[in-house]
C-alpha cells in the first residue's frame, strides 16, 4: 500500500524539514518516518493531533483516519507526541 503522505509530499515538492515545520514538529526525521512504507523498520505513525494537522495541510489528500488503516490494521509504534 502506498504511503499517501509521501505521495503528497513528492507531488508538492515539499522537503521532510518543510513538512515537519508546517505541522510544528522540529525534526525532519519524524516527517521522514511518517512517509516511509508501512513495512519499513523506521516507519512511525504521527501522533493523533499531528494527523489532524496533516489532514489540514494536505487539504484532505491524507485524512487523519487513513493512518489507522495503513498497513491493513497491523500495529506499529507511534511517534512520540510533540504536537503543538
């Protein structure tokens, strides 16, 4: 399954740091982890509040609930909460 956030990021020419900055997260590494394929060892789901910020940022291209089904419901670690 394609990571919708990564597809959106690439289509808009947004860097990982710019993505992080736009949702109030200080580190590009967090944004990169959200954009990785689900089965990548470093993939992380964004915290709930950040998922909502990402939905707003992407104009609904990536909805907050999408993260719950990404990877067909398998459990993955969530990034530490650093929401603003």
